[in-house]
C-alpha cells in the first residue's frame, strides 16, 4: 500500500501528470484500493481445506447450506479485517498527507451498488476456484497463479490506465477489473454516468454467470465427494 504509490511518484520525475493521472489522483487511487480490497476480496483456501481434509462432511449434515456458511464467514472476516486495518490506514494517510485532496469523491448509491456487486463477484470467483479441490490433487499453485494474474488485471498493482495496452484489453474482457478497479473509479468520480451504469450491469452479469458455473461444479463435485470420499 505504501511502496507502490511511492514507486509511481518517483516515476513522475518533473512531470505533473502520468497518462492522465496527477500525483494526487494516483495516491487517492491506491488509498481507495487499500480499503476496497479489504472489503471485497474473497479467497478459496477455506473451501479447499474443507474438501481436502474431509471437514465438508460435517457441514453437509447441518441445517444450513455450506455455500451460505462460507459466504457469511467471508463477509464477517472482511468486515473485521477492515476494522483492524483502520489504524494502519490512518498511518498511511499521514504519510501521504501532502498529496491528499478530499474533493470529487462519489460515495452515493452507484458506489455502494458497485461495492456490493464487487464483493458478490469476488466471492463467486473464489467459490468457483474452490471447486477445483474436488478435481485436483494440489490446488495451491493454481490459486497463487490465478490471484497473481487476477490482482494485476483488477488494478491492484497499478491503475489499468498505466498498464500496457494488451493488459488493458485483457482486463476489459475478464471479470477482475469489476472486482476492484471499477468500484474504486466510481468512488473517485473518474467515470461518466453512462459508463458507471453499464459497469454495474456487467458486474451483475459476471456474478450470475460465474455463480451458475460454480453451482454446476459444486453439484458435480459433491457427487464425486459423496461417492468415493476425498
């Protein structure tokens, strides 16, 4: 959170803007990324462990769905993690206080809709990846590679505007940018209204498509799990 904006600020040199980003705009982007990522990111590790260690069997006998349990567990941890992050965030604000500009933020209904959809989309991706544990012996490497690529295309390492053209094109046709870059840009007020509304629709469509794929793999994986035991 601190290193990346410092690196980019050094890249400015004597320039006031870099591909349309002012220094203040770049710092605001990374600060927003640090908060939004804490709220929306979901990970498949718990799902994979439950499947591989056989703990999934315990949840299958309980009066609630495993999907609902994992969703509630992830949401709770996201909120707790964000609360724990606040002191660190205040320290980061102090470090970059000379670059802070409080104007232009858009924390209205569109932002909250984008944030909720980003969380739902991230969870569907994590659930889909978690299903790999039904079929693969080792999933750790798959997850690490996937999240490295996903974080890059989501705009976590750098704003998409600063990436090479090929990377920006890839980000446009994949769901990752709608998990992080899109809600951040909505909050910063960097997107026209029509782009925001179109982005919300794309978020919703990706969420439904990946949810359907995840549920199909869950049903197939569960049949495999209960038939032979993993």
